[in-house]
C-alpha cells in the first residue's frame, strides 16, 4: 500500500454548494522543502530524478520523496495529481 501526499493549491469549488474543494498539485522549491523537512523530521527524504529511482522508490523504498516534475508529468498515475481533482 502506498500513501501519497503532496502540496496542493485551491483553484475553485467542485460542487455548487461550495463544500468540495477543487485542488491541483503545487510545484515546490526543492532546496527549501529539503531544509523544512530536515527541521521537522529525523527521517530521510528521497530526491527522485530518474525513472529508475522513481520505480525503486514507488515499488520498494517508499517514504518521503521529492519527485522531479518531468517524472510526474510522464507517469500515468502521478500525472493525475497535476490535474484538478475534488478533495
């Protein structure tokens, strides 16, 4: 089982009653994120720059990771988080 979390930004409402937000993933400054992560956690964070690294992280390593935007865009599962989705 994989748990996926990411930074998002609000882009509107999904429903007419304004109860379900419509959000998209937000690109982050990787150096700043690494620094913040180091301040709040004693765990490691993976920096995923290549397809092979992504495969290993997703299927074996798990844990917290920063993933290069180009990898997000070309991966069918991850690219869905770059489009608006209800939350």
